[in-house]
């Protein structure tokens, strides 16, 4: 039992299918049951539009990737550029390094704009041109702060996040699993994913979230969950990695974690 602390715990994995394997493996290795229920789809943006956007941009001094998806769909567009490379957190840094791209700026802890903006390398950017590689939407705090510091900031949107449409049998199966008491925790990665999950969950499952542990790698996700799901138990992970998310859940079950109740 000591080596498998999630024995008897069902964990809802909401990541897209192509990004969920590491988290599933970590949950299973800890003795838990992984319940796969993707809530968003990642759709690449049209390459002609990306090329058109780049044609109008000045070569950047700094390029910042805001997610592993931004790396997956955007790294091809910057591979030949001689720019300083920033990553918003450890998972994004790992994705860049796996792609053979050096990372010059990345916070040691945290995986959000606030932690990245605290890095010394971004404190004096007056006169610099900065390119933020991201999806078609997202928070504005990173760009706004860098502009306030005197930088010229452009976006390169390389993908779009869309709410996943589950099959009817998947919805029915999930509701039965939840009614059987086999969902003890939910792993959620972003505010957008949280919104999509609340949109597509069956009403019964949505109500049961009030009695469920919700693990997320960002205080912003936790705060949004507490606002939208009265009674939910929010568990802050040290980061978005599979091990970090799983460890946070284990620590919560042992009563030794950063846990907030709504």
C-alpha cells in the first residue's frame, strides 16, 4: 500500500488523448485507476495564416512559448531564428529541449505568467522585440506587462483550443462510473480546460465535483474552480508534470498538501 498510495482512487484525466499518456502512467504506477475523459481538442492553425503573420513581424530578440502545445505547433517557425528563448514553466521547457531548442529563460518554480515575469532576464526589456507563441486566445498579462516595461510585443498564434465533443456512450459510461463512486479526483490543467469540462460534463457528474478533489498546476485554475464549483477541494500542484500532479494528489490524501476548500 505504501508503494501504491492511490490504490482504490479513480482519477479523471481531462487532457487531450495525445497528451495524457504520461499522466495516466503516473496514476497507474501509484495504484490509481485512470479514467480518460478529454475535454479539449488542440487544432493546428492554418500554416498560410501563420506565414502571413510572420511576414509582417520584425525578427524578435526574445521568443516566449506559453505551453507545450505552443512548442508542438510553433517550434518549426522559429528553429532558424537567433533569439533568446523563454518557457513559461517546466513542461514547456522540457518540450523545447526535447525538440532540440535551448531554453534561456524559465522560472524555477511555477508555470504561469507571473512567475515568468519575475525572472531577471525579463525585467529590463525596454526597446526589445518579443514574440509570444501561443494559441488563438489566452491571458494578456504577459504581453501587457512586457509592453509596460518598454518592449514591443507580438503574438504568433499557432493552434486553437476547442471544447471536445464526447461520444454519447462515453458520457453514459462516465456518469455510471461516477454514480458507482469510482471518481475520487480530477486532474485539470488550465482555466480553459476547466470551462470546457463544466460545459460538457453530465449534470450529475458536474454536481459531484463539489465532493471531489481537483488537482491543478496553477493558483488561477484553483481560484476559478473554487468560484465556479462550491465545495470543491482544490489541490495546487508544484507544476504541470505528471509526477508533480500525482504527488500533489497523494499528499492531499495524506493530509499534507496545499489544499483549499470552496
